[in-house]
């Protein structure tokens, strides 16, 4: 039956519409099984009924006319139980429902298979036979396989309004697709579909007739793309915070790096033409990035891929043509690059929607920095059919509406206007202290890793830098940066924020977090060789970095060191020994260095259960809630299929945080939270109630979190935490926190209105 199954699936996939696909399906399945009737019922939860949408073996007028109420009959039983119903004689079953005029009166055998997508029953695929018999296991599995294939097509047709038999009720909310909420806000506009500018995978190998000429073509193409980047960066100048603006400099460094340029030229000299050499260079770099575990760094592979495409495009066609964008552009694509975002004229970009992507991708980072709503990881997005379509993106919930009704559009425009007014109110909080109504101060710090400008956004509002990631300068280099190069980078950020503290995390790479010039192959990268584990095995790398940090802090004394991926006290003891050695060496060389406060990151369950032991050795603890949640719940937060299971409000996460604070309190150590949870206004009362000493977040969250802080007392926060700790699910915790925000008039911090 395998060949038949494949043939049916291919035929259904090629059908021009869902109606045509269903017609093909019921005809082919009936013939393959040898049944007397095959039919498909689709569930309409709004009208609370199952509608016969296609049938082979029943009267033609039954389609669209036969409707079975929810929970009634064997169709209702199959849908309600979300399980297979296989009966040799349906007429004897207590749930059997006879429907006059349906044509099913003389039928006895019944097989009902639920059509399920993301745990929701969309309908039932039914087989009937006149003679009593149970359908064989092989027949059942055959039908189950087809039902799974059919589910995605039905979900897509339902969301786009294609289901003729299930017309949307204009008085009810519009149907929508769901993805990952990557950047908050609401955007309405016109879909503008973008595609990769060139296909690197399609480039063939060709001998270079004139290697010198090919090299010159390649250098010219690289220079042209570099000029494009500079032009786009200048045009985006006022729309981005300075640290995000620095992404353009990072792209230039990647483009001009030895691993990109020199390796391609070497391949051209070896005999391949420029396009083929470029293809191989990009493929090698992508393979290295794909092995990286850290979501932020892994996403840099998308930047390399896009740069390669831009260079290839120039090699193939010359400079790209000017594009006409809609006045309110909703950028849509299978995968959208940061450069495609930057190409949209300032003021025209209303939203971003992508089938791929995650909340930690560069696209999401740019969208949040620009204040543009984004929904990524929308798996069922019909990209090819959205050009010129009216659309709405709800970046708070990760929802995308296609061809919304006038009522829905008007409602979202009203909510967007409310959000703009609410954001204007937050501006009044600038330069006010981050403290509660009863005078308790909770410092708010910045998370960053790209401070290349003099005054990054959020600088005046923050108490300093709570997490400075050092990985990117290593990623854009073709070798380990030397002590002097690192010193200049660290000195810049320390001077920018002096005298406020700057917490710099030591290099967090290794295992699945590879550098192009430091490859490691592992079978289980999520639990691999990374962070502090490299410190123990390669102290020379760690010592160079620590020496640069200590020298950078001379005369400023605002440096704090942070050690990543701690799982045992042995790792801390070894790292502290090396830090002291670096300090002693520099002092002996005549540098007036001072030993800074040193902290440990709590990112894995092992660190949670040893928080007291870590605190005894360290000056402070910093909780990375992103990785901690991921490890506690065993959920890859960048996997769209399980993203709904990733929940930073899960009771286990709250209890872990409580245990860290209690462990640190035993030795009088402070605890900072630097993950996404720190920048979520819903979590502010919980973290405040726990006794967390500071929060570190992106610049866009500072005023929102400050708004909550200045609206509640510490006593109230402890009451909210006490109630939250009684919750058994993350949904219960979020509901509780939202109710609290609504009570103090700050519900708009998380979503636009009610």
C-alpha cells in the first residue's frame, strides 16, 4: 500500500484548492481500501457542528447539507475523544445517530479517524461499508497517515478563508495563524513577499578560464555589497539604537574577514570560478555556524548566508534594482534577512512575518530595536499567496491575520492607537528612579554585546550593563583576538558607562558554540564542550581575555566578571585561580590592576541546587532564565513545533529562582536576573517579591519594567508571589500577573488593550 499512499499524497498536494484535494482524497481512499463510502467531515467550533465537506459513495446533495452537532453520533465521538473508532456494525453502537437522507442508512462497518493539527481536532475522515466488518490494522494505519497529511492543508485553508463550506461569521473574530511572538506591537498593512536574492545551492562548478579576472570580479562584488551595507546603515541611522546600528559594522567585518574573502580567492586560484568558489566558502562557514548551540550565535549563520547571496547576486546581475514598497509594508517571507529589513524605507515597515525564525534571531533583535511588530516561526504561512494582501500582525501573541474583515481591522487600529498613547505616557518615566511606591530601589541594567557607539539607547535609563556578551568580536574575526584588540573593545564599553558597573561575561563558546577557526564536532552539542568547560581545557584563551578585561578597567574600576555555564564548584575554583594569576602577572608587569567582583551564571539545574555553594565562593550570582528554562523543561525554545511548551512562568522555573535567591542569601550575595524574564513586565512583581537585587534587559524593556516598579509596593509584590507559588501551571501564573497589571492600569505593557 506504500506506493498507493505516496501517489495519493502527491495527487492531493498538487490539487489547486482544498475542495479539489478533498474530492481526490475520498475517491482514491475509497478505491484503495475497497470501501463503499469515504467521506470527510470538518469541524466548525463556532457553529458547534461537523459539516460533510466531501464524499464518494453518498448522494451529491449530501455534501454541505449534512451537519452533525458536536458530541453527537459516532462522528462526534471520534472528534471528542480524538481517537480512532473502528466498528464492525455501527448501527448497534449506543452513539449511533441515524440521519435521514444522508445515504448512510444501509451501511454497517464504520471507521472514523480524527484529523488533528497541534492537538486540535479539525475534522474526521470516515470509511463505511455495507457488510459488517472491522477494518484491518493495515487499512487503519493507511487512513491515519492520510489524515495527518490532510491536517496541514485543512488548517491552512481554514486560516485563509478558503473553506467555502465553513464561511466565517462576520460577527466573530477573524481566523488567524499562530507563530512565535518575536517583537511586540500591532501592524496593519500590505503583504510584500521577499525571496532569497540568489540561490547559492544552484551554482555549478566551472573552471576559471582567467583566475585573476575572476578574483577581480569577486573583489568588485564584495566592495559593492560593502557599499550597500554602508548606505543602508546610514539610512537606518535614526531608527535604531546605537548598539543595533552596530550590526551593520558587524556585517562589514564578516564580509571582509579572511575566512570569507581570502578563502574564496584561494578556491578561485585552485581552479574554480568566482561563483563556485563563493558557494563553497559560504557552505563551509554555514556548516560551522549550524553546529553552534547558542541561539544568538547560531543565527549569525543567516547573516553569512545573506551576505553570500548578495555577493552572488552582484556576480550574476550587477547592482540590485530599486524596489517599490507599499506605504505600510508587512514584510513576508519563508526566511527574512536583516538586510531585507534594512532595505525597506524608514517609516514604511509596519510589521514582519516569517515562516522561520525565532525570538532570539537577528531579525527579532532588529524588530524589537526598531519597534516593529513581528511574528516569526509561522509554520503554516502561505508565503506565495500573500503578495499584495491586506494583513495584520499581532506581535504580542504571534498571530497573523490575512484579509481581515473591516471590523477586525478597525479594532486592531484602535488598539494600535491606544498602544501609541500608552507608550507616550511611559516617556514621562524617563530619568525617574527605578523604585517601588514604598521606596525600595531595584536597579535596572542593560543586556548588550554591540556597544560600538558613544551613547547607546538606554544608557541614561540604565544603572549600567548587567550582561555584556563577548562572543561577537570573536565570531567576526578569523582568529582568536589578541589581548590588545580585546582591551580596546572592553575599554570602550567600560568608559561609556563609567562610573556605573559593567558586567562582562567571559567567552561562552565551544562544543556546539563553535568559532570558525576553533571547530569541534560532538554528537550531543546541547550538553557539550562550552563555556567554563573550555576555560579548564584551554586556560591560555581565558587568561588572554581576563588580562584584557583587567587592563581595560584600570582607572575606571567599574568592571565585574561573569563566568558562564557553571555546573560545579571545581569549575569556579579553577577559574578563580586563573583570574588571580592574571591579576598577579599584570601587577608584576607594572599595571595598576585590581581584582574585580566575580560572579557565576546560573543556567543549568545543577547550579540551582548548589546555589549556596556557588555564592560562598562568588561575589554575586546572575540567573540566565532563557537557558535555565530550556534545560529545566527540556524544550528547545527556538523550535517552533515545541515553542508553546517553553514557559518561563512555569512553576518549576519560579521555584528554581526562589532556591537560587535563598542560597545566595545564606552568604549575603546579590542575585541578578538577566534573561528575557527580567524584561517581561508581568514577571516584575514576582522577581521583586523573591528578593532579586537587580534586573538586566534590553533597552526597549527599561521603561515598561520601571512603570510596574513605580506602581506597586514591595509588600504587594510579595503577596502576588505568594499567590503565584500556589499555581500549578504557567498559564495560571501568567493570568495572575496579568490581572495584577490590569488592576494597576498597566495591562497595555504586555498587550494593546483588552
